């Protein structure tokens, strides 16, 4: 026999209205009256009024004869309740005992619960079914318990655990579902769902319906980030204006070629907005020339393709010169720098033509990014060998001009920097001649001549031959390669002759001419002795 002591006395004191004439009942001995069912926080119970003159034991006997609950009732109280366990239709008996003897009994007969589903309300979020709310009515005289429920639609189902009592002659709403256990409808059309509630009095069923037209994706906004000629990122906002969710991805296309994509498998619920950030390693697209770039954004889902144009105008390369800075060291152009700006968006190669003193000395090629200003250099043994770019041979103004042309652009850009140089200035010093006496004793023959070339100016003295004149006779000597004496410097030269000049003994003046390309650079006269 199952026996449980309840704790309901305090909660239920005053819950029942005692009938008049209780004093008369007390006078006639123990009694039980007004027995009825009541749903408590511990489960179904039978409440009753009583009258006893001493502490008594009260028991509740089910229709099958088993005593399910017992308790002690006190003479200074007038109401109590006993838990019923699982209610059964039939006759319950309240038995009051004192000293082990039954002093009074009360029979209460119940027909049982009478449950039916009045309404089913589905909880949809787009095409996602999160659960249902079922309105259940009990027109019987006993409560029943709902233990769990199942919601089914399109061969899928979700289960929910429930523990809820429905009192006699009441209506309750029971919710089946869980936050993380949803049923997703993937295809449009009619949905006919069912719900099954398992109760202590059998299974209750209900139905619900809904119709879906399907997802409908729309691109509501796009933002493209261009750095000059380079597309680095595309941001797209996509809204599902349909009544069903779907999964979708977004990609940037150039013609039929996919350049970059994002969001594969991203779900777009009905009525909601999803943002796609599309990028690639390095960049999405780089234009090779100026003009209109026509790309497209394609959103692909189970509902099909949605395409939006991504157009952008790219300015072609246009290189202009800002300044030219030659590096003159004496009369030698060692290097130069020039600053150029690419006014266009496209990175481009360009050719610079370098002209000095009207002579074209080089046509180097460079590369410049779109929308940038960059300083380039030419010379220092990198672009023009190991010597100077240009050597000034005579005084006057020398122009250094750089002109650039950009493929695809019209015209050229040119900048000139001028420098003025004084004429070459130098002298011959410390001359020393070697003579051999003639065999017949009639004179001396010049064998060699050494002297110092002193550069007194800023321009280098450059020469490729030496010419001497003595006593009206001239001799020349060509050098293996041209020689140059920088401004403020000096150099020793020695000239030897196989066909010497014969002079008489004594002192003689010698005119020395340094020539370059047949032109006299400097000339001076010195005195030598035999």
C-alpha cells in the first residue's frame, strides 16, 4: 500500500467554505463533507471538510481498493486534503479512524476526465516551425496530466517534454517545442501538420496548416572599395522578402569568371537581412587600363540567381613630371632625380628620355602606381654604367631635360633644369725634357717631355692627344684613351717620340697643346734646356 503524508494543510486552510451547522455535526460525532478534487502544486488532491473530537487518522482509498494517502487531522481544524496520485474514475473513499477503529467514511464518485483539443496555434518564424500551442479543454470531473508531445510536418518532427495537469472543468494552453529544436520547411507549398499530446488519459491530436510561396532574395545595397585601379572588397546587403528561409552565397563575377565569393551556406531567414563581405587574397580585380569596368554581383540560392551590376570608372595612367634635380660634380653629371605623378588610377610603365646639352644620353623605363607621386633616380652606375652621365667640355649653359610619355595617354610631360659653367681653365707647369746629343755633335734630339697639367677651373680638362711645337717643328701623340683632370686637380703626363725634334744646344720654348677630338682644349708654352 502506498502511503504519503501531505503538507497541504496550511496551504488549504480557508480554501473551502465551511457549511453552517458545524457545531451540530460535532455534537453528532466524527464526520466528513464537501469532498471535491483540487489541483495543488504537488498534484491532484481531494479536499474535504471534517469534524472530529480528537486527533484522528484519515486515509484515501482509490476505486481499486488501494490506500494511496493518509494523514492526521486535528480537532481544532476543519478542512484537509489528500493527494490522489494518478486519478482514476470510480468511487474514492475517505476513511477516518481513531484508535484503529473506523469512525466515519465518505464516498466520492468521479466519472473521469473528458479531454479534447479546441485549438492549435503554430509558432512560425518564416519557414521555421519552433513549436505549437495547443488549447485543451477538460469537461470531466477529474484532472489529467500531459507528459509529452510531438509536432510533425512534411515527414519531420520535433518532440517536447511536458509535465502539466489540466484541472476538471478548465481550459489550458500547452506549448510543444524547444528553443534549439526547430523544424525547417525547405520547399514552398502547403504544409499540413499534426500535434499529438500523450496524456494520462490517452493521446490527444490536433492539426494545423500553412502555405508558403518560397524565398525571394533582393540585393538592397552594395558598396565597392577601390584603391585606384584595384578592387579590394565588395559589401552586399541581401534581404529575403519571401516567406521562406534559404541558404545563399554571394560572388563577384567578370563575365563568366568568378573572382571572389563569400557566405557559402549562409542562411537568410524570411523577412531578414544578411550582409556579405567579399574579399580575396591580395585583391578581387585589378584593371590593366583606363575606362569603365563592368563587374556583377551574383547571389545564388535555392530560389535561383539574383544579379546586380557593379560598374566603376577607372582613370587611365597619366604621368606628369613635377621636378628634375641633376647632381653636378664639377662639370660631370653623376646622376639625376626626377619626381613624377600618376594622375590616373592604373599602375603603368613609362619611359623617361634624358637629354643633356641637346644630346640624348638615356631612355630608362620605370613603373608608377596609380594616384601616387614618386621620385625616381638615374645614374650612379646603375642605369648608365660606372662613369658619369655627361661631362661638360666647354663653358656656357647646359640644360638637363627629362621627358616622359605614358602608354595610352596623349602628349608628353617635360621638365628642364639648367646649369651654367665657365670655360675650361688650366696651365702646364714643371716641364722637363730629355735630349740625346747628335752623333755628329751638331745638336740635340728631344726624346721625351714630362709636364704637369693643372686644372685651375671647375670644368674637367678632357683630352685624347698631346701636340708639342718647338723651333717650328710639331709632333703629336695620341693617347690610348681619353684622360680627364677634374677641376682643382692636376696630373702628370710624359710624352715620348721615336722621331724626335733636333735643336741646337741651349734653352728653347715648347708650346704644348692638349686636344680632344682634334680641338684644342688648353695650350701653354714652357721653356726647356738641352
